[in-house]
């Protein structure tokens, strides 16, 4: 997980998980619509996943 990806996850969470699959993008987008903090947390968790 690079510094650019972390910064992107903080600024615009759905864009940071674009290469993780459609399901991840939708989940992070919906959580971001509910609130910025849940979207950021979900994006960081997905990016931190080693698989």
C-alpha cells in the first residue's frame, strides 16, 4: 500500500479501490455516501488486505 493510495483513500475512497473489483467499489461508494469516515475506513481496510 503506497503513500499515493493512502492519500487517495482519504480524499476520494472509491477511486482508491478501483483495481480491487466492482464489489469493492460499490461497497466503498455506498459507505462514502453514508458518511465520509466509513468510506475512508472501508477503503483502507480493503487496501490493507494482502490478497
